[in-house]
C-alpha cells in the first residue's frame, strides 16, 4: 500500500484532529507506533505543522470516520490515477545537511549496542559510508574523542521500525548459523516492540536464588546441644568434677 506525502506532518495532523489510535496512524503513514505516541507526547516532531490529508486529496472524511468507529479499520490512501506506476527510486538514503554531523554519533551507538550489524546494514540505515563506519569501529576517526553514542531514532536518521527490522534480520542470521549467544547478545537482538511485551525479569539470577537466607550455623538441634555443653562447663568445679567441701572436712578429722 502506498504511503501519504509528508508522512510525519500527516501523522501530526491526525493526532491533533482525530481520535484514531496510534496503531492505525502508524500503519497509514509508515511509522512506528512509539513514534506516533512520541508525537502525541510532544517528544517527536516538535514544531512540525500538520498536513491535512483530506484537503490535499490523500484521504477521505469517510475513511477517518470509519477508523474512529473501529480500531481494527485500516486507513486506505485515496486512489490517485496520476500516481500509478511510480516506483521508489533506488539509491543511498538522503540525510539532511543539518543532521549529517550527527551520523558519527549514531554509528557509534549502533556499533556499541548492536555489534552484530554489518557495515552494509549500518550504511543503509543511517546513510553513511563504509570507511566512516570502519574508522569508528577501529576508533581511528579524527573526532572519536568527542563523539558520544546517540540512538539514530532519537536523531531522526531512521525509523524505529527500520531499526527493528534490521535487528530481527540479525537475529534470524544468528539463529541460522547456530552460534551460541550470551544473554547480553540475545537481549540486543530483540526488537523494541518485542522487548516492551516481555515480562520483567527478576533482579537476582536464578542460579543463586535462595542464598539470601543461607547461614553457616548448624541445625537448631546442634545449636541447642552447644548451648547445653557450654552451660555444663561454665565453671571450673563442674569441669574438673572437684569433690564437695564436706568430704574434705571428714578426711581431716
């Protein structure tokens, strides 16, 4: 299904002017549901002016009404005969000039938190070159001392759905190779949507559960025996079994 023009601005308009769910808007404009929620919270697309899809002949009011009545209804782009046969041009991702200085930070984030991604995947994701990625991997980049890792989704260099798709491909590749992954690697290969649906893990590892009540003392019966023995030998007379004073008097007589 085709996507509307100015997808982010269209999403802003739909969030502000309709009661359509985040999931429906995300499916219509080709964005992640979390990005739509960020638009509603004011964290994403701040300052972006809404683009009316009805006035611009991309969506009908009947479609909006149907979507508001049923959360399962999927918005359909209005048919445009002039747009038929158009295909997406292939080529490197275009990065706006204002965001190009942020690419090294996003590359460092991907290299640090998703080392399983190949140079080609990172290059396609944020629109950079392989020599730049290699320089950051080997820490030979001219500005490596001043680069801080930042999520490329937060920088607007890619969508959360695109990052999740690449991570899922890496997970499938790892599973096909049959390589043994550590817990940290397995967590990194989980997409954002899957991680949000997981249950919270216990803070204490299962291998040492129950040790918080572990004690070096013996059983209650052993402790009672030790107390009784200590009481019996608490004085020298009872320890050496010395005779009573009356017996000594009789010997002297």
